[in-house]
């Protein structure tokens, strides 16, 4: 490696100092297209490993789009990856067929299939996914989203670190990135579709972006104007996401504020839980239900949103321990649920889902589900909430195991050992 590249990589590593801890200790999955930026990204990670700055050799992922014109190039990419890395995943998928089936562009279809694979690799090895986005990509993406009707959040797109996705080239600095590419001593495999005027992003890159740069637009400065707050705070890199914390958002705020503010508030909560932001259609459905002022549950792959007519909005991550079954040791009589332990009477048996169950309160047998509705316990929680039975009758509903602000619901004839 020449001195210029060595100096640029060393400077980039210094700029990434706030991310050193997880870069050093977690395995990286590099999305490698073969183009100039993903090639630069790959070389940077090879340099990091050679310098013992990261513990794990990166896993390289590449997708062959099954486009006939690229067959020879795909073969060359595979040979190149084999010469570099012991850890790689080379996938071949019929992107044109998938694009036709889903009515997506080839570009978008390829992106969807790539990230499906990348997420699977991430789930298998942990770590994080690395992509070659840089500051000019950010500017292109902002323009693209604004053209398509995007709002304020368009300016906040493409953070350096978002959940499990990491974009270190955003902190290289555009001058250093371009100098590194000019001094590259490695092969580059450019996709011809990147220069096709069929795609709006390519037209922005070829026609609009040069005008902005000529007029003095600074992609690095614009990026940092909207992303400085994304820098991890000192001492928080190992902070554990408390997904079991009970999260609510004021119904008055959600009913009174415009949709853009509601999205910002909800996305901040989701981000703090390590979850993805809401897409526009899901947000529209959520706000529609809020406007109706009715009880509702909405879910996506990661989270439940629940609200009664008069309650605030609950945010319930699907991985939270209060949405998982309890465990019970019949020898020690210890019941464990939601990270808490309760010793139960020897003459009781734990169960869950009080639907259809009754409990004796004030001399009246009342429906457990009705009581939980009155107390505004979210439906997903009700289904997992432990209840104790004695001789087939419900005698205790363990509300305190979910939220210590509630008292357990005890039947008139409940007796503690």
C-alpha cells in the first residue's frame, strides 16, 4: 500500500474514534458490489485487520444479479474475493425476475434482496453490516427523497450508525475519499447500470449533483449539519437497551401534534429500543386509529402499539420478556416472568391468558379479562400475564410482575402460605 493510502486510512480511523470499541470487538459483514466505493471500504477493513485494529476478519458478501451482460465480470469478482478472504458469502439471484414480480426497479429489487441476505448473515454471526455510502451519496439520497415528496426526516437519512448498519465512509471526508480512489491499487468492477440514465438516482448524480458542487455545495458540511447528534456519547457504547421498560407516549401529544412531530417522537422511542423507524404507511394507519379515538392494537415485525380509548399509547417490543412465557419450578415453587421471580403458594398452579376466567371479588365472580380492560393492561401483555389457580379456580392475577405500580388482583378467598 502506498504512503498516500496509508495516511488516508490512518486519518479515517482517527475520525471514527467514537466507533472504535464496537468496530474492534464485533464482526463486520461488508456489502461488496465490486464498485469503487465498496472496494475502498473493503480495502479499509483489510487494512484495519492487518494493523490489528479489529479483532475479526470481515465477512464479505456479494450478490450476483443474474444479468447476462455481467456474467464474465461476476466470475472475476468471485475470483477476486476468493483471493482475499476466508470469510465470504457469494449469492446468485434472479434480480430481473424478482423485479418483474414485485414491480420494483432493478436497482430497488437488488437492494431488497441484498439486505435480506445481509440480515440473515448478521443474525447468524452478530456484529454489524457495513456499506460504502459516503457524503455525496447522502446528498443524492436527500435530493431523491425530496423529489419524491419527503419531509424534514429526509435530511436525517443515512446516519453513520443506524441499528446494525454502519457507514464509515461518511466520516472519511470527500476529499480523502476521492484521493484514495485516485491512488487505488486494487481492481474495481463497476456495474454498467450505475451510469444508466434510466434511473432517477443516476440522473441526479450525473446532472444535478455536479451543478450543486460547482456552486459550492459541501456534502461533508451538509451531512454534519444534520447528523452531529448521531455521534455516540462517551460512556454509552455498551449501554444495554432496556426493551422491558414500559414505554408510553402521551395520547394528547399524538392527537394534537402534526404527523411529522408524531413520527419524530415515535422514532426516537423506537431508536432508543434498538428498533427501526416507522414507515409512512404504518404511521398513517397508526394516526388514523388515534383520530378515531377507539381502542386498537397495531403491529409490525418488531413491535406492538396498543391503546385503549382513554390510555396513552403503549410501545411493546416483541422481544420484551413480558411478551414471553413464564417459567415455573414445581420443586422450589418459584415463578419467573418478565425478569422477576415470585414464590407462589404450594397449593396453587400457574397459568396464563385469563380470557374466560373469573375471580371472586367483593362476593361477585368477575371476568378477569374485564378487570384487565378496566385497568388498561395492553392486550399482548394480558395474553402472557401469569395467573394462579387453586383447584381450577383463579385466585391471583400477578400484575406486579409486569408493572410494580399495580397491585396483584387477589380473590376474596386467596391465602398466602
